[in-house]
């Protein structure tokens, strides 16, 4: 299994799904995919958290099956 977010963003993107009061991001939410599935895009959508609809930013992943 591969981490969909890291597959597309490597370790240079430090975005997270939940943030401390000091603004430090944590990756509590993950999506894993088998190696037969291609990851087309992967990102955390921060707008729901910023708008206070949730305390987490949802992880959005676009997949392609070979």
C-alpha cells in the first residue's frame, strides 16, 4: 500500500488535516492505495476547516485504475 498524499507531494509538502493552536499541522487523516491504482492528485482541502465547518481538512484524492 502507498500513502496517496506522499505519492503526489513527497515530504516537501507539510500540509496536514488538523492543526494545533500554534498552527502546526498534523496528518491524522490518510488514504492508502494499492500499487495497481494510480494517484492522479492528492491534497488537503483547508476551506471547510477555515470556515469552521470541521476541525479537520478533508483529504481529497483522485484515483485512476489501470
